């Protein structure tokens, strides 16, 4: 399996906390969260789980990263596989960004969102408001599909408007050169790029193999 190695800026003595979001749904946030959790030897937290409670993202992280990973319970576990505001309404629950507090830990921490930045958690607030409330830098997961440039640039604009730092741009899978060039041209110079190869079979072994190919300085 080939992967272009990217240098990830990290100091072992520095605590690392990241919010993993994406340019949309089904772009591989959980796989990328597993790789980051493994790489940074981090704890993991999924604040809102909408649907798939039988095999939640937290369960996937434990399966892909290993039994020793520390996983904090979701603040909300909602039955309906839909946008959090809709899932919550079905259960007569109102979600407010003030409901959330980062887990207390001395370890690195990976926080995984639901969907993209403008996914509503209520009629008034969105995932981007939760990121702002938690005061975390972002790792933005991008996957190639028709429209991904538009969705990526809109996500970058939204983060900039909120003064939320984009720590990492994660290119998940293969990209046409023209697509990658436009996307990378529009990020800040200090934003670091991680390239993750397409993973046909998501297993603990493959997650570990990819993680080992990421360099640190």
C-alpha cells in the first residue's frame, strides 16, 4: 500500500486536541479519526451519535485502534440515522452547545463531529458552533467526488469566518491533480496536509500500517 509521507508537526510534551470534521457525509471521518487516534496515542470522543447505535463510531474506533484506547461516552446517543436536530426532535430532545464539555484528560484527544460543519444540532446551532464552543482546532477530511472542491472551499470560508484554526487538511483517498492543486492552493500556509490512501478493507492491521507511514518531526 503506497502513501505519500507527510510531516506532522507534533511535540511529545505538547497535548494535542483536534476536532475532526468533514466537507460532507461519508467522506471517511471515522477512519481518519482512527488513524489520528492511533498516531497521536490519543483518547477519543464522539459528542453526538445519530443512528447506528448497534455499531457506533465509538465502537468502530475501539475495533480499529485497539481495546486499550480510551473512549469517552457520547453526550447524546440518538436512535434515528439523520441530522442531529432531526434525530433529537424525534425523541423530544433539545440539543444546545452549552450541553457539551470536553472530557478531562491529560492525554491527546480526538473529537469527531457529525457530518459537515453546517449540520444542524438544533434549529439555531450547527456543528461549527459546537467546534467554536469547545475551542478546538480542526482536522478537515476531504474526499474526491464531483462537487468536492466547492464543498471544501465553502468549509474553509466557514472556518475562517469563525476564526477557527484549520490544523490539518486530510486528503482521504486519491485525487485528480487539478482538484488537489485547487484545494491545497486555498489553505493557509501553516495548515499541514495529511494524505491517506484508499482503504479497501478497514481493519486494525491496515489502520496500524497506514499510521506507521506517517512521519513526525
